[in-house]
C-alpha cells in the first residue's frame, strides 16, 4: 500500500471553552487531565481506571457493584467485564429517567406518510412494561431469544427495552429482510418469540411485513409467541397497562448476561452472530455517545439507520442512557422530495445527526438548495460511519449541512466491536475525513504483515491489543470461527479487517476493508483510494473499485461508476476516467476497465457490497446477500459488466 498523508486543509477547531462545556471536558477537569491526548493515553494504559471512572461519572445504576473491572484469566479473547456485578440496561436507559424526569421527551418519531408521534420517558416505560408483561404471559423469560422485525417505530424502542427488562435476549432483524434471511437467524438462535410489524412505508408504498413475519415464524418450531405491531392497520400491538399500574419489575442480571445477538453478513456460509452483554455494551456505548458526541439531556439525536445495523441498538442505548431524546424516521431520506431529511431535522430540532458518507454522496447531486431551504441551526454535532470519506462530500457535509460550525465525528468500529475503535472528540482539532485517534480505553494500532507498528502515513491493518467492554463474547455457537476470524493473524491481537494509517500529525484515517484489497502486479491498493479519484470527476456520482482475476497482473483493476443525471456513458468519458486514476495514483494502477452502471449494490445502511460486484463479474457465489437493499442492483452490475 502507498504511504497516505492526511489532508493539509483545516477542519474543525474546538471553541476556547470546549473543556468547560462538553461532557468529556468536564470529566477531564474532574480528574485533573489537561489535554485529550493525555486522557487517551491514560485510558489506554489504565482501562480499569477509565471504565470505572466513567461508570461513576455517568451514574450508571448497577444493582450490585462489581468485584473487579476486567478478568482476562481465560485469555484476552474471552475477557469479561464488571465481574460479579448485577444490573439491567433497561434501568439505566428508561427506569431511572421515568422516575427522575417522567415528562421528558424520550422518543419523537415521524413516518414517511407524515404521521408524528412522541413518548415521554414515563410513557416509554409504560409501553415497555406492557409488552414485557405480555411476553412473560406467553412464556418468554430470562435467556430466551426474541426476534425484533420492525421498521423504525417508537414501538421498536419499547420492544428492545421490554426484552431487556425480562432478562431475555433481543435479535434485531433488518426491516427489509425476506423470509429466508429471518428464518436463518431465528433458527440459529433458537428464538422463542417474534415481534413484527404488519408493514411499513417506503418510497410512498406500503411494504407488507405481516406475511413475511408469519411465514418466517411458521418455519421456526421454537417460535411459540408472536406479537404484531399494526403500523399500517392502526391500533395497538399490545395491551397497555393502566395509568396507575405498577411498573413491571426490571430483572437485575449478571454483568455478562447476553443483551442481544446481532448477525452480520458472512462472505460465505451462514451469517455471524455477535454477542453483546448488558454491562459491557451499555457502558461502552454510553461513553461514546456522551464523550464523542457530547450528548446531554437537552439534545435530540438522530442517526439514519435501521435496527438491523449495529447503529440501531447503538443510537437507542446511547441516547436513552444519557437521558436525551431519540429522533426516529421510518422511510427514505429523499421521499417524496429531495429535502425530506433536512425538513425532518428542522421540524424536530435535531442537534446530533449521523449519516453515512455513501448517503451524503447520494444526496449531494440534489444541490445545496434543499439543505439551505431549512433551518438547521439546532445542529451542533455531525456524525458519520460505515465507509471511508473522500474530500468533496466531507466538505459538503461540514460546510453546507453543518454550516462549518459542527465537528464531524467520524467513527469506526463494527458489530463485533460493539462500538468504536476510532473516533475524534469535539475538544480536539479534526482534519477533514479524519477519525481523530483511538476511542477512549481502546488500545488500537496499525500493523504491517509482520506485526510491526506503522506510522507516518503508512497503510496497514487496524488492530487492537487489549480487550474492551463492548467486544463480542465470541460468535454465537461458533467459538472456533470467532478465534479464526479475529485472533489468528497476530497472536493475542484482534485484527479487524480495515486498512488504516496514522499521518505525521497523529491523526488516523481508514482506507477500506483489507479483504477488499486489490493486488495489481504485486502492488496493493485499497478501493477507497480509487473511488475517491473517480468521484472527483464532475460526471461521477458514485463509484466502486474491485479486483478481477487476471492471468498477467494477478488482479486487474475495474471501476464501476454511476453517472450524474443527464450524463450519457461514452468511450471518451471512460478514457477520461482511466487517465484520471492513472494520473492520481500512478500508471501501475491504471484501470483495466471502467463500467457504467445505473446503481451499486448496497445494504440498507448504505454500505457498498464490493464482494457482490466482484462475484457478479466473475460468476462466483457472493455469499450472504440478505442485507442487500435492492436485489435489482445486482442485475445492473451484471448488465454493466
């Protein structure tokens, strides 16, 4: 991989009073820490101190205090946290606020059809308690798995909390899944119940989820309880307890009690089930949302996501643990007009926004006017994750959406991480596209193939050398696969599968998945570098780069591009794009082919599935594609290639 330095143009500069006005600044003051760099270093060298100090800072309500913060007696791969402690994450998220600030808005929701609803913390508690009672009456109890097949609704939040209260385990499912994808996950986890909607709105059409949910449950003998949320039919999904009813008794569980199983798509075979636990996931995500995004009780946080992506549970847990308001939207960001997302942010006075770089690139061609037509002055923090940035979209997000006054908190982790490896903080300078540095308490590094540390812009593998609270407790039912996937490359070190670099100023950058690496005549190249060059052309809206087997070069570089509306594919344009990549990256990386396509295959959370593109071109099995939002995009790639 070539050396890659971060951009030299300026980015975010924190205000002079940042240490006095932010959560992380107040924490630093309490502990006599002068700089974020000093806090990073201390949190990495003494993680036991840091995580215990954060729990106390946040007032995390453990029912019983732990005897030790971390136990690695079974090896770093199987570390456990807050040993012998007891709590229930639902108490930290809902119960304590329902008692302290019952009238505070917990959730505000908008459907694609324009319907708006909101719940206070007291109302959210009543809804969750009612569902918990119903599930318990149908035999669901501690340790039982409950599938959650719902669009983004207030009831989705209540369902997660209800399952937590029982000490059961929730299994989030993408709202766009088909029957087979749902059945695979329910069967793998031996789920006992399924909570699902009768449907949802998507791009002005009603999507039937009722028949999908019922068909999936019919094929899973272990599923003995079903609860339907009538999104389209109206009415209630469960009987609400009366105003004066006693709250459902939230069950304290061991710190290491399983909270949820989140399945990620595997390149081959069955999906991987990541296991999150009450204390580890709850504490880690609470810290991230509090310190990285500076979330406070008067904030409204919105992340454009689905519950089937880790950012769904992340935003629900992180927002509510911090006593803030969670904003939710059901449909497409540009329906019925290109300004729908920006209008939503204005209507609900969203202060913390999170979207993916891919979504920003998709919205940019609509121009600045749809954004500027709305009052986004409430925004104070911008978030992003999912894909590496390129400069022009980052600038547009920072300058047009955020008005140049909001830090872009670009985070990276993963479902199996349960949180973030890398993140900037609003109290530090942040270069464009930068991920700042290690998240607090995270001993991340960049290694070469021999396990040597890389700096000065050299690109290598992103790794983590110490355990952290949010890490998956293995892969569900498959410990050998867990060890092989994450721990086999470097002994005792987690290899995440991302290319990363640290520039001369100490700021961190990502360059795509290492398993997406293209090897041309022995030279390695990350697809993000090629894609950044391609989308810099004014005619290109989106791009994906893949390596295709080649008898001479080993792999040949192919680029798939989506053109701006009104731009016709042509051989001269193809030649321009080939020359542009060769000029920017060197003649060695001159693309062998540029293909024009009408769409790229993406997941519901806007990640480009490069392996699906490559497999389509060479005629191989693409593996699990259940998270693909639009199967027709595979046909578009096939036609282009």
